[in-house]
C-alpha cells in the first residue's frame, strides 16, 4: 500500500458530520501516528514533516464519527455518547450513569463468538417489565446460592418444562457437590411455608385456607390449622379454629387392637376408633359398656366419661 492509498483509505472510512463525503483531519492524524511510531509505507519510513505535523495526536475530538456511511457514533449533548444506524435512528447510548438500548432491541448472547446466532435474549416487554424470550424455545433462569463449578453448586431455577407443559420453580444441586435446599416463602421477614423434597410445611399458627369466591385475597371461610401435635383443626379460616364441618360419603378408620388405643385422657372425650379384639360384640346390649381386648370381636369404640366404651 502506498502513502496515497493509505491516506485515501482513511478518508473513505472516517467521514465528517455535515457531509459524509468530506474527510476530516483524522486521515492526517492516522499517518502522523504511524510515522511517529517508526511506521513505513512500501518499506519507506514516513517523515512527519512531509504530512505537515510535528507531534502525534492521540485523541480525536469530533461531534460525530462515521464508521461507514450507515453507522456512526456521535454526541447529542454533553455526557451523551450515542451509536446510530442510518434509517434506524439511535440504537445504543452511554451516559454518565447508565447504558440504554432502543425499545424492541435485546441484549443477547450466543454459544460461541460474536456474530453467531443468539440463543439467550433479554427484552423490555413493557415499563418495569424485563423479559427473557426466544421464540418458541423454552427458557430458564437460575439464581445461585453457591457456585464452584458446573457440577458443584446450589441454585434456584424457574423455567418452562415443555415435557410436562408446566412452569416450574425448582431448587437444584450439582451432580458432584452442593446440598439440596428447601424453598421458603416469607411474609415481611416471617417464615410462612417451606417446601422440602418430602412435602410442604407451615409454621405454627398458619392456616391452609379457602375464600368463598374466586378471589384468593378475600377473607378465608374455611381453613386447616394445627391444634396440637398430631391434631388438626377444621374451622372458618383462623388458626386453631375447630368450628368447621366435614362432609364425606365415607370415613374409613384404620383398625387397631385395644392395646393400640391411646389412653382415654390423651385421646380426649368423643374420640372414636375401631378395634378388632373386643371381648364384647357390637350390639344394642353392649353399647356403652366398657371396652376391653382379648377376643376376636370387631367393634367401634368411643371415649366417654374418661374410658373407652363400645359405641
């Protein structure tokens, strides 16, 4: 490449603001910089004085800088640095405290080099709404508690499972490291419910409730709550309420032997059970009689007056 060819190339790719066909002095700056650093063209060193400069320029101050005739960087005001494409207005801008892209565009990543097909994209769906989407491809977001490697981590995943056709929130651990963590729901800093790999647990005083309409934000009219260890209450929606009514077609009681019954005081008045080794048969004569084990009669029993009786 000759000196004239290098100068012409610089003129072609660095254009002025008001007239893209008029070159700015960046061409001379480029040649000057090459010369000051011992550069040459066609093996001949460039003398800075031959291009009218004595010191190299390290900065270019211009209101616009064209990359080509369709793309430019420019300043639309103090503190604004804007990237624009002809026919597509401003697409990217950097200010003192933020970077902004045009609505409808995305931040994206590919699985390899820049310029390849993107497989992860972030969009603005609406005001205050961030979207992760990529056509019909199912998406997944991950929040890590710990990360050592791709096989040693603890994380929370939210995703769409195309196999089950469901949206999934899941805690995960690595194949070779990390512990499986529960999923906790807190309200105003108070633990309310926790999901483990064996099920869901509520803290004491909380209610699994239902409202009387399709709006779940209304007051509960039915609720299940903890009364004491091993005892559940069915009520109108508040913790410990047992004023509810249970309607079933059938109730099946698991058969016990008399020795397997709780002590009457522990079971409580009105508690019912079913034993298979009663000494007394179930009939009108024996109803209300004290129950005892040791035979082969099957009969319902109930705690009345501090003892188990037939009935």
